[in-house]
């Protein structure tokens, strides 16, 4: 095996058994996830940790260029050169219930319903209890969040680059909005799959944030590794500062970055990212507040306003889930023959339009595009007719009237208009054929609410079509390559 793996090219995670040694399994990893589970007189290997949870919580994630030999007596790990390595499994604080559907028809639906709890847990983990209006210390001297990120990583940061793929990239776009608007730091969001082949020129004092649900996405890991390597030996301002945002602190990203924000969303089993996306957004709110406090870009009242809004979100998500699921399920009858959807949003909700479209195409196989509402008139409006439903995200705030006016342009092309918008807004009632109502909140917090009906819409359209919502087997395997 050792001789063979050094001759292999590309990414692989292999398990090999030899007819002469049926009690042994040899596994090897290079750029693809491979986890080993430790049982009692039995050992397991899998391409992802959740598969091991029903059997054991003691798990060792192999690193690139490592081999392991699994026998009933134990596990021994080597590098490809044959040197024995000392490695210990870590104990996951997960339980088997996390990988059960608990009465839900699909994991995706279960995970959508877990979102209020995920937001609560993440806020509880990181909001500073000392920050309260009744505090006897001046609030300007108390950091509102406790992310545990060292000063060395954040001090003097002049720009931020976010590297991610898919839904995590969409979270990065919302993150950019928050980091720029709340903390005043110029931020770029790059597809990891592009960045690794055409990186931005090196800039000093740059914080690089890798965002990944699985912690194993090959492009994201490779982009972070490249960023780290190209800064080795450079003068101090050019040294790498790497931060990870993930719900999987035990995964490979933890080996690459200086520090991690664990979003506390737990494992996501459904292939469509839902609760992990919302938890990534919460991590960005908290990071933006941390930086806003350190750089004094927001007054105490501004910070308090965002904090109050964040604390209200779990109850508001619950409200949307309780009040809307049935309605959305019924609405999906009407899309039995639909082949194309357009999702529109602006400002902080433009990434949510992208996310709504991605969710729908990923699990229902319907063609869907997310577009900045203001750009429709520059060409794509030609695609619209009565057969193409348009979902517009219109929440009160700086771009509200603009989105309504863009939606009206779509209506002029006979498109059926579905609004993700607060109920009882007379101007919206007149424009939209259907409304997926969301409570009115501060615009900057609205993405956490507007994404929920879009997740439910994608789920119910796919479920109605009889599709296996939780598994699009090709996508998960492709992603890890
Ligand atoms: O695990 P990651 O967040 O790195 O995965 C990146 C994408 O593959 C992922 O977000 C994908 O787009 C989702 N399955 C979409 O629901």
C-alpha cells in the first residue's frame, strides 16, 4: 500500500483488504476525508464522521499523506514514508439521536426545524453576559461577544478575504455586507475553487476566513493551504492570519487555520445546507460585532440594537415555521410543471436570492437563478413570462421600494410574483400574487428570516416530486474531490 500510494496522483481515500490478512484493513488519505472510529475490539473507517456516530464517538481524522492499519488489536498510523505516528482519537460530544430523523420525513426538514435551537445555542455560546444595560461598567469597555479570537489575529486588519464554496460562499457574501457595514473593513468573497488557481495579489494585514460546513471541502482546504504557503517567510505584515468558520471543529479545516469559530450547529445530514448556513450567518454577525467593538465603528446603542434583534431571531424563526409550512406545502401544488424559477434580492438579501435558487436546483432539479433585482432589466428580464415564477425578497429597509419596483417590472412580463415580505404591507399586497410572510425586523438581520421560507419552498417542491431530498449522491462526492 505504501509503495502504491506514493505513485498515485490526485485526491483519494482508500480502504484495502488483503485475502491473506482478512483481519486487517489498510486505509490511506490524500486530499479526501477519511475518519477512523475506535470501537471495542472493532474499528471502523468512513468518508465522514456522522457515519461512525451510531457505533462510536472516539474518532481519529487522518491527515493528508497518512496511512493506517486497522486490526482487532488496535489502530496504527504511519506517514507515506512509513514512519509510525503517535495519534490519539478525540471524543465527539455527539449522540446517536443527532443522526436520526426523529419523526421527520427527511433530515432536511428536521434540520430546518432545528434552526431556532441552533441560533439560540450559538448566541448563548458567544454573547457576553456582562454586556447588559444594567451593567455597572461602561458598555464601551465591554466586548459584546466572546469569540475567543486572539488580538494577534484581528488587530490592525486592513482587509478580509473570505474563501468558500456553494452555500458557505453565500454566507460569506452576507458576511461581507456585515463586516463592511458594521465594522468598516473592506472584504472580498472568493470562490475557493477559483481562488486556488488565480489568487488575489498578496496584501498586507489580511485576515483570511475559510467557511465550510463539512470542514472537508477539497477546494476550500486547498485554497486555505495555498494562502498559508504563499505567505511563509514573508515580512510580518504579510504573515498569514487564518480563521475558520465551521460546525465541524474536529474536521480537516481545524488543522489548517489559526483559530476556529465553532458555529455549534452540529452535524448536518441532509445534503442541502440549511441549519449550518444560518449558523454561519450568526458567526458573521458575531465576528462583525467583535470587530465593530474593537475598532469602535458602531456606537454602544448601535451594538445594543443588533444584539436585541439577534436575541429575538429564534422565536421569529419558530413563528415562520409554525405559521407557514402548511401554506408553502399547499402552494407547491401549483409548481408541478414549472421548469424555471427566478429569485430576486438586493443588498443584504441578494445572497439569500442566490441561496433560495441553489436550494431549489440542488434538491428539486428545477432550473433556478438568483439575481440582483436591480440587474434584471439589463438583459435577463427577457427570460420572464407567465411560466416563470419570480420570488422577490422585499423587506423594509434601504432597498425595499427598489425591490418592489423591480418586482413590478417582472409583473409587466406576466411573471407570477411571490413575495418574501412582511404581511400587511399594502404596497406589497398589491404587487405579489402570493406572499410568504416574514416578520419585519431591522434590515440587517432580515437574511436569517427570509431564507427560512425559501428552504421550505425548495424542500416541499422536491418532496412533492418524490425526490430523495437528503441525498443527491453525486453532489456530496463531487464536493469532496
Ligand atoms: O461543506 P461546505 O460548506 O464546504 O460545502 C460547500 C458546498 O458544497 C455546499 O455548501 C453545497 O453548496 C450545499 N450542499 C448546498 O446546499
